[in-house]
């Protein structure tokens, strides 16, 4: 009886729930997400309401627990907290979620499988259209005079039209190319304002001939009998007109005409350059990709057709020839093109990839800074980290989705922190070879800046954006509690040597002056006071602080492993990965195979190392010439630019009402910094002494501790809104202001 009730409840929940949004921002029809709580699909906390949730077994992705109904009564609230249900479209995506979305690993938002085109929304289908569909008048009327179309005229339309006029004049001068000159004149008018107009393949004039067909068989019968037929007895002839079909055999004469070669050698090259420039600019602007499609279609199709086959008319007048329409554009700008992907890769990552090549070329070829300054090389190198981080994330997600948990865990743990570790180790090596201790302080500032950004900024900005769209969002406080606990352990472990040095270190002050001018009495004013932890205080550092650092570097990874076991094994019910039923496309077509993903992962890692080397090589002129504190450069540029893909992931989760995953994005990065990256740096320093000492300045210490306290206080009630997010972001900006006005580290 209980099983039947639970089955009915599952069916009702599946029918009543809203379809989850897909990665394109569209609702997936029929893909039900397991609504564990009646109040909300992704949250379970409630203020004093006796709601109920259902824990169910779901293939290999749901914890193997017995089915039971749990309520929010006081006696079992703590023992059986509700779980966060995450919906997957197919088995491959479910495997990715199981390997990546649970605690301990970074959350990669991008889909690794190809969505069937028929299941996408009309908005997304519009992005991938070939611009050859004539819309009904009721849809297109009154919507052509938009800001985007007017912007097209100012950016592209006027000068493209002038180029066509110029090419048309050239073709008239050749005499042979007069038909192409007329075509250029018509296209100049078209490209000045192409919206609502269509270019179709015209029906060419073909020979028309008449055939007289005699009705009846009397003539033939008479001739067969050998009798002459009288004209009065002949059947009445009926004239039937026969036309050659469109696309007649005379099309092959296109390549035998002199005017064709006059066009290909005189007019077409200029238009190739023009449309290529338009394609490049409009593609890089992303939101003007329809202009790029329009130029590409013109270049490889329209301009290579015979001019008499091209018909330019208003879209409404060309509906009868809709099957022959080649180009029909209504809008030059579409704001939804930020969702556009190429082979599963976001268009922004595709556009930023040439920046990597540019940064490597100018960085390693122009050694003397003749063509580019150090500031330009630094900016291009650090910006190149953004697309490379995206490709590394896509590679990790693709391999995890097609592998078991052990392989996914190894790949995630190995390459999950490769972006930051590459920069840190490169900076420490360069600082050691140059004898520059300033780079070590920059690394510590970047570590602290990553912690502050992941603890405060990422959750804060996700709360703001998610709260503006969904008013109030709820999340699994138990899951957030696990992250918060490990965050406390992480911060306490990382800054324990610093606190120890404050308690037992010797305070050394330099530049002490007597304010009264006497040597025996009077007050002294000292500057550059610090705790002596170097060779001058050998006993304290090598006998006490250094063993403490090694002990903590062992305990932190052990705590991380225990956290993984807790959330992935013993308490895996905190997350429930649910493969939607009835979607009609449970089969998956992956964008990247495992070997392709592994190859891209290795190449991106190598390029990341090169870009990190260029960043550290050209950062010193920035530090020397800048009036801003070097602490500020470390906690902002070097810390947050590599995390931009993670920020985008968190914002997308928040927009889809998955605020708990947005919090996990920041928490997992912060925990990995403390429990994986810093122990690896300590271990690296053991085998290759680069002078890395796990002692942070007071500003780093108190800023990090204060941030953890603030964010844990915000997570207590299991609810978030834009006001709480604003508070976290304001606290983050206040800390950045402190770093901005702080003096640079000693010796820098």
C-alpha cells in the first residue's frame, strides 16, 4: 500500500512540476525532474511548515537507500534532511553530474552531449537558422526598425553599400560585366537595409515550344489501313505548352562566358575582402552573428550565381517562391547569441582562442619589446587564461561523463586546479631564479584573493542575479553546512602557522629613531616591524613552524578525502541525480570523445603553462610602475581572472534556480585552494626549495577569517535573496578597498 502511494506521488510530482531549463535557457518538454519537496524543485528547507519529501532509488545515480517518506518534523529534521535533486537529460549527463556536481569537485556547467534540435526552444532554433525562412507578415511587420538594425546601418550598411557601388562602376567600365554591374547596384540597395527583403533564385527564361497533339486514334488507324484521311475527319489539334524546368541545362554556360571571368578577376576579389572583414567583426561581436551569416551566404553562394538567377524583392512578395529563398534576414542583432555554441564550445571561448596564439607569438618572438610593451604582453597572457580554463573544464567534464567515478575523480583532482597551480609554481620558480621575494608575496596575495572571491564574490553575485529573477531561493542547508565545515577547517589549517608565528615569533623593528634626540631616554618610533622567521631565528622556524606546516599539509588533504567519502558514499543522498523520464532522447551524442577530450586537455595545459610563464615574466614592470598596492594586483587580477569561467557557471546555476550549486562552485574552489593547492605548493617547496613559506600577512589572515564568518552566517537559514548577495559583495569590495590602499609588501 505504501509503495502504491509513493508511486502515485512520484507520478503527480512529475506531472505537476515545471520543466527544467536546458543549457540553452529553454524548457525541455517532458523531462521531469524529481521534485523532492512540494515547495521547490531544488530546495528542501522550510520555516515551520510540515512538508514532506520523497527519497527514491534511481538507477545507478541515486543512492541505494530504501524508499521512505520523510517529513520536516522536529524529531527527524536533523536525521533525515531532504536531498537536492538534480535533473539530467540522459545517462551521459547523469554520469557527469554524479562525478562533478557533488561536493569536492568543481562544477562545470557546459553540456557534454548534443541536444536534439527538435527539443530546443524557438529562441535557440533561431540562433542556428540559415536565414532563409520567410516569416509571416504578422510576425515580422512592425519589428524591423529596431536599435540593432539601425546600429547595423552605422557599423556596416553604409560602407558595404558604397563598396558595391564602386564595384558596380568597375564592372560597367569592363563592358562585358554590365550584368554584374546591375547586380551590384541592386545589392548595394539591399545591404544598406537588408531587413525584410529576400534574395531568391529566380526562374530563368527558358525556351517555350508548342506541341500539337491530336485527340483520338482515327488518323493513326486510317494510315495503318492504307486509306487516306480526309482533313474533315482529322481530330481537333490541342496545343500544349511545355516549359523546361527551372535550373535548365544552360546553367553550365556560366563558366563559358567572358563576363564571368571579368567578374571573378575584377569585382569579386574586392567583395571577398569586404565580406570577410564584415564576417570577422560581426562574429567577434557575437551578438551580430546574423550579419556574419548573411555575409558568408552572400560570399559563397549569391555572388557565384549568374546575375539573371538572382531575384531581390520584399519578403512578403516572395512567399510564393519560398522554397527557392537563399537569404532573408529580419534582425542584425540577437542578444541570445551568448548561448551559441560551435561543436559544444561556447562562442566566447571560440573567439578568445586566437588571443592565446597572439599572446604566445608576441611573448616569445618579440623578446626586446619592439612591437609590444610588457604591459600589452601581460594583458594578453593573463586574458588567454580565460579560454584555456574553459577548455580544461570541458575536457574534465567530457572525460568524467564517459568514465567511471574513479577515473573522473582522478582527472578532476589532477587537472581541476592546474590553472592556478601552473601560475603559482611558475611565479615561485621565476622569483627564486631572480632572487625576487616579491613574487612569493604576489602568490600569497593571489591565494588569498581566490579565497575571498570564492567565499564572498561568487556567492554574492549569484544571490543578486538569482534573487532578481526568482525573488527568493532556497538551498539545502545540510549540503551548505558540509561545505562550511570544511571551509572552516581549511582556513584554520592554512593560517595556523601564521597564528603560531604571531604567538611565539620575535618582533623585529627596523628604522627606529629617537623622537627626543637622546640615546638614554625618550620614546622611539619604529618602522618595518615584522616577526623574524628566517635564518636569524633558526630555532623557531626550523624546529617549530616548519614541522607544523608539514603536519598541516598532510592533515588538510586527509580532511578533503574524508569530505569526499562523506558526500559521495556514506551520505550520498544529499544529492540525487535523476535521469528524466519520457524525454524521448535518452540516447546521447557526445561532443568530444574521451581521447579527443584528453588531447585537448593536455594541449590546453601546455598552453596554460606558456601563458603563465609570460604572465610572470612581464608582471614585474606592472608592479614597479604601478602606484597601486601590489597586494591589490594579486587579489584581483591574478586571483579572479582565472576564475571567470567559474563565475559564469555559478551565475547560470542561479538563473536556473539552482542556487545550491552556485554556492558549491565557490566553496569547492576555496576548499581546493586550501586542501589541495597549498599542500602541493608546500610539497613542491620540499623537493625544490623556492623559498615558499606558509606565513601570511596580517591583512590576509584577518580578511580570510572575517569572510568565512560572514558567509557562514548568511547560509544559516537556507534561503537567499538579492539583499544577502548585496551584503556579501559589499563586504568583498570593502576588503578590496583595504588592499587598494595598503602599502606594498616589504622588499617590493
